[in-house]
């Protein structure tokens, strides 16, 4: 479960590359998974230019939202119990 977001982002990159006809090699999904954060940023920038940074920001937000909600809830509960 801890790598599910990364896995689905890689699946999205592979599917998007196939839809655009930009699959550079047979093991493209494996290569994206091996170099995960940098390869996704590279792919988004190479296919969409600077607009790819918006999508990258959405992916980062999806990654951080659960952590930020848990931290906010922990702070709220710790203040409430004191």
C-alpha cells in the first residue's frame, strides 16, 4: 500500500505515452519506476513543456495531502487533550 500512488502514477505515464505515441522503448514503465520522481518530472516537462509543472504540482499535492491532514489532526488532538 505504501507504493500504490507511485505505481499508479507510473501506470498513468505509460498510458499517456502510449496515447501520444511517444513510447521510446519496450521497458518504458520499468525505467520510469526505477527513476521514479525524476523520470516523471522529465516526462511531464518533455511532453508538455512548462505546463507539465502544473501536473507535477498536482501529483506532489496528492502525495502530500494525506500527510498534511494527519499532521493537522495530530496537532489538533494534542492541543485538545492538553
